[in-house]
C-alpha cells in the first residue's frame, strides 16, 4: 500500500535513493529492456490486464479485436483495476487496458511462460 504523503517510498529513502535501488534490483534479476525485453512498467500493464480478465471474465479490451459492451461487469472490473493500480481518475485505466496508440493494429499479445523462458535464455547467452 502506498503512503499518501510518501507514495511507495519506504521511510529512510529519498526519492532518488529508492529509484536507484529499484532499478538496481531490476538489473540484478535481468529485468531490463536491453537484457530480456521486459520493463517493470510492462509488467504492470500485463498484471492490470490479467486482473481485468479475472474480474470481468473476458480479456481486457486491448486484448480483443472487437469492442466490449458497457456491461455492469465491465464497469465494475474497470473501477476495481483503477483502484488496485492506485489511479486517481477512471480515465487513466484506459491507458492500461483499453487504448491503443494511434497507428497500431491488431490485438496486443500476452506474454506466455515460454516467452519468459526465451527472454531469460537470451540473457544467459
């Protein structure tokens, strides 16, 4: 949980110290764009999309080719994902589960365990 005054930064750390520590831990475990193609923010996207799917019983809108209807289950999942992510405005949830960048086509793909294994094997090479 985040602290309203300090966010997710633990006591005793400055913002810069916590940022450096965070990225050190990611590098230590090979979670880098250049190392295995994974970013921590990308993992956040995937987690929130999976959470939406678990709550709504269907993939997040960004994972589907067709539009989703304004069902009550969709609205509830949307709100819960925003709350879980700590987003202050419901419209910010769009970035994670519904909006594609202009010019992109198709459905965003999910990483599979095989994808993760391949990424980790690239790191070991």
